[in-house]
């Protein structure tokens, strides 16, 4: 019988933020695939986990996925971890999971820490509807397109950013989004954890110490309905939501709810999108 692929969340700072189940599986498995074996070593040393470590990162994931899946197909249990948080979320892993699904190999998840969700909760912004954007593209053309889409996004938006690009990103977001509220969260669960919120237009006066790992959270855009949708046709409204990252089915449902019209009528208006 085939073994199981475990997708395991690891601490994002404080090494105590790991579940009892994750620790048990890490100690019982046959091998652990790590984004960086050196980085993960401190976690395994603390909890006396002594298993073979396999390097699995963005530069070898195609080839290494096949090797790992062959081992699992032969009955081994293998755990995938990233440097911090949940694999696949802005980290390697989805290729392995996708190939496992294609081969009908058992896959399960070991839940745990996630920097984006922690930052959203710490921000104090409404959390019932949100979008995970991750890192913005570095290419100028793609970057401008994404920021323009975020300008029109109603929901809270979670972004990741490195210290080296923080000022540039804040400047670009402020130019596009004006006074929209933002939270800058850094060093989550670590000794210097910090969360500051302010209007984007005031980013220069509120720039934190540019050290550590950053998550940015844009608050809900409460004025977008009146500003963006008042004079748009049904088709234009659906397209605007799709451009902001929503799938077509959800966009149709949202517009139908907003206008209080049947979903099928909205779908027929937007059928060629």
C-alpha cells in the first residue's frame, strides 16, 4: 500500500507554535522534505527529531517531486515543510501536491501557523472577507496591473514584502489607494513583534524599523461600491470583480446580490467574459 504525503505547517517565529500531531508525525515519518534543510534543523534539534532530510525547493521541485512520489508509492510516509508557515503558500509545494493528486497518492495536511492570517487578525480590520495577494510582481508592467486591481478591491488584502522593497511598495500603494487604511505587521510571534496601522497617505511618517519579515494588510475599501459601480453596466461590474482576482462564478453571485437581480440574468449578461 502507498504511504502518505503530509503537508506540515511549521512555526513562523516562536518554535513552540507547532501542534502535537505535527510533532508526532515528524517523529514517525520516513523522511522530511525541507525548503532549506539548514533552516529547519533548529526546529528538529529542539524537538529531537532525527529523520533523513531531503532538499525540496523552487529550483528542484519538478525532479524532486517525482522522486518523493515514487518513495510514497512504495509505502513511505514523507512530510513536506517550508522554512516557516504552510508549504505552498508563497512557498514551494503545490507541484508535489498536484502530482500526488494526479497519481491518486494520499495527501493530508498538518495545520498550523500562517503569517498572513496572523497579520490579518492582528490588524484589527474586518476579517470576514479578504484576499491573499502574497508578493507583488517585480516586473513593472505586471506590478502596475496588480496594484491597479488592488485599488478596486473591496475586501481586505494580505501582502508579503521584504525589507528591501518595503518603502517602494508603500509609496506605490499610497499613490494608488490614497487614504485606505493599512497595517504593517513584522516579526510575528517573535520578541520584537509589531503591528502599526495608519492611512496609506501617511506612510512616510509611520515607517517602522525596516528589519525583519513583513506582512502588509490593506483594510476593506468601504467607499468602492459608490465610487466604482454606480454607473457601470452589469457586465462591467462582473469584469471589474474578475480583474480584482475573483473567479467568475463568485463575481456573478456578488453582482446579483448587490443589484438584487437573479444570478442567471447576470450570468447571461457576462457570458462572454
